[in-house]
């Protein structure tokens, strides 16, 4: 489809990070939302290349409610099972980042940067979500989600997602690029904040209905054997 004369369609984007100080000159928010392992506020945070993280946009059904567990022993059935979410990209390639390797930097991306979302124009209001997972589950979210579900209760294989938040995508060629924030700054003329929250990566726990079906299957197999 051709753009109307005088109009240039540009992919919308944002600055992908989970830690940044406030930019008062451009009215951009500070963000400080570390990624935990097990439950939020636990002593363990994501560290180094052991874990991956990406930023996604999509419909509510694709993003899920988030995994903001606040108590020890939290598990999840996850997370985000829809297939329609779009990952932030640079140069047409999905951007997956790792975490800082230092103890003080644990929980935070090793580096931030601008990303765009194919099919979403500048000025588009979207729901956005951070997703993190154990690197040993796979290099992309879809592969990792499937693998995670084969390791119930195994703390070596964890994943989690932030609660979806709303933001208006901007033009990454400009100084004022929208970013996820959680310090309350907002700009009525140009939406730059989303109250992103901390979240935890958790082990997989099958839904009770799945466990019940598995139990029925075992009972059925036992009865067949008895009849034989």
C-alpha cells in the first residue's frame, strides 16, 4: 500500500531497558524494575547470560497477566501463551538481551537501546510487556515457552513476564524516544510513560485440570491392567 503524498510511514519504537535515570529535559521517566528469580523481592535476581529478556507488544490475550509473584515458592502456569505478540527489533532482527554480570547490577539489562515493532506506526498506542527466560530453554520466546513446560518444578528452567502496560510508540530518530517508566512522570502531549512493574521468573506448574486429567489417565491404565 502506497503512502499518501507528503506522508512518510515510520515504524514506531521505544527505548528498551529496565533501568534508567529520569530525563527532565525531555520529560522522560526514570525506570527501576529488576527481574527476580523465584519471587519479587527475593535475594536472587537475573544475572549474566544465564537469562534472556525481550520486549513485546500485542493484544491482552497474547500477553497474559504477568508473573509478579511476591512470595517464596511461587510457580506459574504462565504466562503468555498467545502467538500474536510482536518482539522489538533492530534492523529486522528480534532483539534479545542479557543481564549485567555484577552482583550490584543483577536484575538489570546489560545494555539498553532503541527497538521498533514491525507493523506498528509512530503514534500507535500499544500494550507492551517484558519477557525473561532461562537461556537454556532456547534463544527465542516460542521455543523457550514450549521447553519450559517440559520441566515442571525445575528451578534450572524459569521464565516470567511483566504485567502489560500501555505506551504510545515514538520515532526513534528523535531525541525524545518513549520508554517504560515507573516514577509517575507523564506528558499529556506525548505519552512517554508506562508504570512497568518488577516481575519474577518462576518454575512451571501444570494447571490443576492438567494434573487431574493425568491422574485419570493413570487410573484408567491401572483398571485396564487389572481387567487383563
